[in-house]
């Protein structure tokens, strides 16, 4: 895990009050923080400085936080980690995660949640996904699927996966789930662990659910991390 004093954070928001609140919280925990009101200035700072974390509003003036996200992920999928602050948006939650956002904070948000999410983002996958998670499981998800690769019912991202729920009862957004997926074909035969439901497509066919990894079972953890490292996908959670 990278120490806060060695972690450089850029915050982009046109609202002075929010900018002050978020930056103050980061500085209290010892993070190195720069702020700006516009994406244009943010990009100038990003070209001159190395940042580990970017937290950007969805709609700062004269540009779009999503455009900044796209440019950053086109340049380097893994760094910096990009988190989106969103009020109203023309983009759905699943689209934002699929474009590569490492996290999404709907307004109003809790700055404590932002800090904790960023702390985890600076932790290696192997370390992060082996830690015990003390949270009540809302639903056990068990599926037998055709293939780990090239499947219409499953896809792996950098931080989670989507799966077709078929006729199974759907969770609620942010529910904590226990998942156990078996695959008939592919390099990985099973995917077990725990995660948070981040989005749901309940009115579509298939009824897809996006799940962010919180913990991976030792039986599959290293295989999954190796798969992600080699494929290096842009989507954090594919849609």
C-alpha cells in the first residue's frame, strides 16, 4: 500500500465548497493534493506532474469529466486511478465503469467513503483481494456458465465482472454478494469470492449485474489477477 504522504491526488470540481471539503479531507490524512476548477487546467497539471489519483466532477466547466477519463485511460489504463463524482449525468453507471472509472461517487457523497476507496485503490490487487471483509452477505450467487472467455453471459474487467442473472432474483445496488461461478471452458474454471453490486440492468434481456471484487477466494485469486494483468482491459467493470 502506498503511504498517503507519497500519494499525489488531483481534484477537479467547479464548486469551490466541494473542492475545499474534499481537498481538506485528503490533506488531513496526509495526501499530497492539487486542485483545479477545469478539465483544461487539469490536463496541463497532468502533463507536468505525476498523479496517482484523479477525482473529477462529471461536469466541470468547458469540458466533460468523462472526456478526461477517456484520455487518461487511453494513455495508461492503470495510472492514475480515476474516480468520478456524479450528480445528474447522461451516462449510466454501467457506462462510466465500462469506460474505465475506478470508482463512482454519486452526490451527495461521504468524504470518508472517498478516502477509504482511494486507500484501497493504492493497494495491490493481491493484497486488497485477500483481506477479510466484515460485512453481511445479502445474497449468494451461484452460476454455471459456458466459458470464461468470449461469453455473452460473463465478462471480466480490472476490478470486477458482469454476469447474466437469467431468471435469478436480482440484488439491489450496493448489496454485498457471495459469488461462486463455474465455467465449462476457458483458462479459469471457477471464480469465487465476495463483492459489491455496482449496477443492474433489470429491464434488459439478459438481466445483467455488475459486481466489484471485494475479496477473491485463494483457489482462484492468483489466476484471476494474472488474467487481468495480461489482458489489461480498460473497463473496471464491463457492461
